[in-house]
């Protein structure tokens, strides 16, 4: 797949995923102000990431591995701070049922498929990252079906639905930053995934696991 076409398809899928997240928050009671604000943040986030990659920002820093890691971590930190200090956001997230968290995590499979069309990645990394994301999506799908059949087993569904996805991120992010970025520039359009959707998926994992506290009470 050529780079321009790959980029267009990737951004389209990311927009669809963003709309799914906003729709989930809306169903959980998110008000219009919250949804419009988050929608604006999502748009600016994608545009900023695209412009940084296009301009070769991470390579230009001289410390591409560190700069790229910061680019992934900062949105996660900001998301957690927003959850802590924005009551409307916290209320909406706390109202999201486990089934919705798992439904969103199923999208990992779609991004896993994208790995195999990213010609700028090493072949071995395509297989590890792609199959890992697909496995995470399938794991979320199976956990959702388990929850639907056994609604009283929500704790087990949360653990099963998040375990593979979290392990995949630990492996792939470490290999990506520690190995792949030693040999090539991070300024490729594929990296719209770790710079945008990966932080969102990680936040979904965290917020989903936070429900375990409520279930134990």
C-alpha cells in the first residue's frame, strides 16, 4: 500500500474510532460541552501528530527515542489528569459499562491489520505487533461474549478482556522504542497509531480496570 493511501486509510479508521469513543461517552451521560470539547481535542491531536511526523520532528530533536516516548506518554498523563480534575468527564467514564469498554477494545484488531500494510516497518515487527493487536481485539470480543452469557462474572470479564491487550502494549512498545527506533526514524505515518490511538487504548484499559474497585465494594 502506498504511503499516501495508507495514511488516508489510517486516519479514516482513527476518526471512526474517535467517533466510537465519543458515542460511548454520550451514552454514558456525557454532556454536549464535554463531547464538543473532546471532539475538538481529538481533531487537534491527530492534526498535530500528522504535522510533527510530516516535518520530521522526532528525528530533528536528536533524541528520537526519548522524544517519541514522551509523545506517547504525555497524552496518557493528560488524560488521567483530565479524569481527576474534570467532574463531567469522570462521571461519564465511571458510567461506561464494562461491555462498552470491551466493545471499544475490539477495535485493536482493526489496527492490528494495519500493521501488515505498513511497508516502512520491519517484517518481524509487523507480525509481532499486528498479531498482538489482533489477539487483543479477539480477546476483548471473547470477554464481551463471556460477560453477556455470565453478567455476574464481570470481574473475570474485565481481567480477561484487558490482559492480552496490556501484555501486547508492554511487548510492542518496548520493542518499538528499544529496537526498531534504533535502526530507523520514528517520523513515519504508521506512528499516528502509537501517537494517537495507543494512548487512548491505554486509558481505556486503565479506566476499565478502575471498575474493579467498584465491583469489590
